C-alpha cells in the first residue's frame, strides 16, 4: 500500500486491461496514489495523462502531460501525446514542433520498432509500458502530424469512453 513502484505498475496494468470507464477510474486511483507518494517520478503522471485521454478528458490530459514534460523535457511519450492534443485542436505548427522535440528526445540512436541495425542484440528483460506507448513505438519518425497521429486518433475515437460515461 505504500510502494510507489507497485502502485504505479498495478495502475498501468489495470489501464492496459481496462474494459471500460470503471476499470480506467480504478487504474487512475492507483496511479494517483503512486504519484502522491513520489511526485518527483513522472511515470505515474504520464500514465494518468493517458487515462485522461482514454476517458475523453483532454484538458486534464494536457495538464498532466504538460507537467510530465516540464519535469522531464526528454519525456518523449509525453511530448508525442501533447503534440497529438495540439493536432486535434488544429494547431499544426505546435504539433509539428512537438514531433520534432519528440524525435530529439528519443536520441540519435533511436529507430522505429521493427527496424534493425548491424550488431543489435541487446534487449531489456522488462519494460514498463502504458496504454498508449505503442503509438509512439510504432511511429516512423514522420514530422507530419497527420501521418504521426492517424493510428492514435483512430484508436482514441474507437475506445474513448468520454467524460459523459465516466462513473461517479
């Protein structure tokens, strides 16, 4: 009950396996407890931002993701998702800038998932994941928001439960 890491991981797992708003709210509760225990760690806050997107609360998502990026300017996933929010509001310029910042945050050695380079053998035994990270991982590095965010947008339109259907 007092382990930031356990609460954050449990919340992320609940969010990934969510079947509706009630599951997302339960995940959000666990992640919020984790964040309250250790607000310097941005992982729980990032997952909270993703849950806000899935719940259709874009204002809260932007606030949470903005806080992640303010605390960690190299938070690639946060930058990527903030870019998506700007793109959906029609701010192509800011979305493009955030995609460029995302690419820079990923570093010079970054390559899209599935691509390989000579000598690639190392793999992490475990990687923490969040409900929407796969959209960053599958991004091909395109600087065009329409290309970068099309799959994420389709997914969120299909699965977003929206504020109107949020329990409580």
